C-alpha cells in the first residue's frame, strides 16, 4: 500500500468517524427526549417505544462501527493495517476503500462465517 493510498484511507476514516459521531449524537437525542417532549397519549407512547427499539439497534450498530473505525485509524500507520488477521495476506484496496475498518479479506470472512 502506498503512502498516498494510506493517506486517502486515513482521510476517509476521519470523515466516517465524524459522520458516525454526529449520527450517534442524533440517536441519543431521539432516545432521550427533553422533559415534556415525550408521547402524550397511549398510541403515541406505543409508537415512541417502537421507535426507541429501532434507535437502540441503530445506536449499537453505529457505536460498534465507530469503535472499529477508531481502531483502524490508530492502526493505519502500522505494518499490520490492511493485512488479513486470518490468512495474513493483504486485504484488497477496493475492500479497504469501502470498509477501511476491515480486518479480514472476503475469503476468510466467508470461511469464518462472519
């Protein structure tokens, strides 16, 4: 991987971290509305509960990805970045462009059932 490719991936990771951080903040606002802004009747309360479960799922997924991206950002300048943790072969650049937090190549990911 060239220095230029690493720099572009680093910038992509920074951008994704910023986007996810904003999304997580937005989800937290939806999960915990300010006092007096909660549902006013039974139907609204049921809808609120349903929305809450969706927000919780989105929050968990976004938080997990944010943590993986932060880990990738810390690791990007090391020789291990972009190397599959299973087969120890380079992860294709196209995969890293789409998912810079990838730690497995597609073949190993499928073999591991992930």
